[in-house]
C-alpha cells in the first residue's frame, strides 16, 4: 500500500461525472428510512445512470409539493372500489 494516493484525475459519481454545482441547490444532512433510499437507488439503477437517486427524490418531492402527485386518499378510494368490484 502506498503512503499516499493522488485522486486529482479520478472520476466522480456513480456512473458518470457529476454535473457542476447548480444554483438553487442546498447541501443538507437528512436521515431517511432505509427502504426509501433502497427504492430510489433501485429506480436510479433502472435509468442506467441517466438519473441519480437524489434527482429522483427531488422529482418525487416536487410532484407532491406542486400537487401533481396523486393524493393518498384518492389512491385508497380507487383501490377500495376496484376490490369491491372484484368481490361483488
């Protein structure tokens, strides 16, 4: 093992080089449940490196904040109706 290593020419990121820092982004520390992180990591892997897990999390949160994500109550109603139709 060497006494020191030179990482100046190393590649950053999981698959591709990281995009330059963009304005409007804030670095924070947050603790998330493992199952949620695993879900977004798997979804990121499905994109073949086109999107990272943090980008996917941002998109999901943005849909919720902008009211574009389906409301939980609407989803539950749809499921109950489908189940009642199937049982009836």
